[in-house]
C-alpha cells in the first residue's frame, strides 16, 4: 500500500482490526485470515493479503514461520486514532513509494484542485504525469481512503478537500512541543521535519506554505490548538496561502502550541 501498489481493499479499518486480533497472542496466517474473512462469507474473492501486507509495511505486525505477531507496543493500537498518529510518524520511510509521491503531487497543485477534476480516480493520468510513474484509477481510489484517514484532507464524495489539520496535530503531538511557549515559525517547521516533508517544501529558501497546509494551520488556529502571529520586526517571515477573510491573512512569524 505504501511501498508500491496502492490496493483498494487495504483500508485503515481492516488494518486496525487485524492488529487488534493479534494483540492478544501470535496467530497463524491461516487462522487470522479465517478470523478476518470467515469461509462461510466468502464470495469468491479475498482481500486478506492486501491489508496484511499494509500492516507489515507499516511495521505494525511481524511474520515469522507463518505466525503473525503484533510488532508495536499495544498502546499504538489502543484506538484507531493512536494507530493513525503512529503511522503519520512512519511515512517518511516511504518517500519513494506511490502513496507518498501522489500525496506530495496533489498538494503541489495548491488551490488548482478546486477548479480541476473533482473525482480523484479520474486524476490518475495527471498524477502519472506529475510523478513520472504509472498511477491508475484503482490506485487513486485506494489513496483516497488513506489520505483522508491520515488527516491530509476531507472527502466530499470522490473529491479531497486539502486540509492538513489532523495530520499536523499528530506531528505536533509527536514532536513534544512545550505548551504556551512561543516558537519562531521556522523553528516550528524544522521540529516537524522530516515528517512534514510529504506536504511542506524542503527548500529552506522557500518560505511559502501551500494551500492545503495553510488550511490546516488556520483550522488549528481557529480551534485554539495553536496561535499564529505576525510580530513586527521579526525576520523569520513565512507566507501562508493568502486569505483575506481570515484573521491570519497571509504572513506569520511565530506560533504558540496552546493545547
């Protein structure tokens, strides 16, 4: 799912359920498959290999002698939200994978996505051109499940509205920022690297935040999770996507993690 082929059956909920089954004790692959897909429900197709492979890619499980065990602390899969937070800290290892590259390409389009194709499956040819490798409609359908689950945006039918608020909140929590302390915006970004590279330009001279990440930052500001500021005479100035209707219209110099 994250290395190469993006498979539609490998949805987050199936990966989570699989992990919860092996949490109690190691189980054979055949028994696990039967637990996930009971024989009497089979309709001629099996999705087991796809979501088991996704769990293995993410190092949530380990497989030895055909026995499958949980490979992480049980706290990681305490809830599907804690699993999401863990996965968001693992994405950088898949930077050469299809999911990572498609996500980066989608965010590089900025607000152009609002006037473009509204069905992500139909964007496959455009994504293929942007990343220089084949992407088909089925892969894009699989991508939409994970990109929305991991907090990169909100699905409206088959269209993804770019907004990284959930993804950024996970990275902020993982980074261990001191609450109520004011950070320069540049320091804030650097403390999120490399985990934010999937959607934030790594060029240090480019202090422009794209449309989807700007949406996420403003959403976190509005919810009270962070406080964005432009303080006069500060040199570390970053540019959000301009939005005159918002209190933070364009530039920021500092950020405080409120909660």
